[in-house]
C-alpha cells in the first residue's frame, strides 16, 4: 500500500485542522477512543487531557496508546502512532507550557478565539502528554497517485484469489 515518506508525514502532521484520535486502555481492559486536538513538535505528538479526563487516568495506569490522524477527503492520508505516552507535565503545571497549549488551540481556531478559549478555561488544570515518534511504531497510508497501480492500496492478504487485484499483484489463482 502506498505510504507517506518521512517528509510527507511531517508535512501532514503540521497541517491545521486534522483531529487525532487517541486509543487508551480502560481499567476493565476495554478500549477507549477519544478525538483530541494535538500538535506535532520536536518529533512528538502532544495532547492536553484535562485533569479528570478518563484518558489521562488510563494513561497513568497503562501508557500504551494508539493515535490516528487522518483526513476524510483528498488523498485519504492516515498516520498511526503506536507507543507509550509520557506525561510531560502534570495538571497544575499548566503555566509552564501555556505557549504550547496556545499553539495547539491555534491549529484549530483563529488566534482571537484561541486567546478567548484559553482565558475562559485557564482555571481548568490540564496535563501535557507526548508520544515520541522515534519510540513509536509509525504506519502511514495514502491513496495511489494518478500513475500508481491500485494493487498497492491494501495488503495482498486482502485480495480475493483470482480477482483483478490479485492478478495485477501477480498472485496465482487458488486451486
């Protein structure tokens, strides 16, 4: 399947507006997925859970997470991080990283709205968590370009034996 190269991953993660979805493990072992704002800086995905958020409690107990960032239109680009989240700042240490929080907000709303949002929520403690790209398994996908074959959009195990995709990928028909 076509993948994004390192430069394309960096550019995609820097684009405004993409939501991240963070998957954590609840205390009963069930998965939990939450859409969140994020920023990608210095090789890490940074996310700001509120003090009493379930996903922060989940990360405290079990640091393994999966984070997906994708788009619904165009090239259908997707990036998946699987790794350990680190709590970089505890709730109550917010003033130490206010500038990061403002940059995150400005990725999603205009500066004036971001400043108002930050002012109105300043007394709501947040943590700052990060997942380092270098320590995570990172997978990416994209739709094939105009001159690229469609045989690369899925892993070959998905191709039905004898189908057009299987033949194009050079698979032998099932006997």
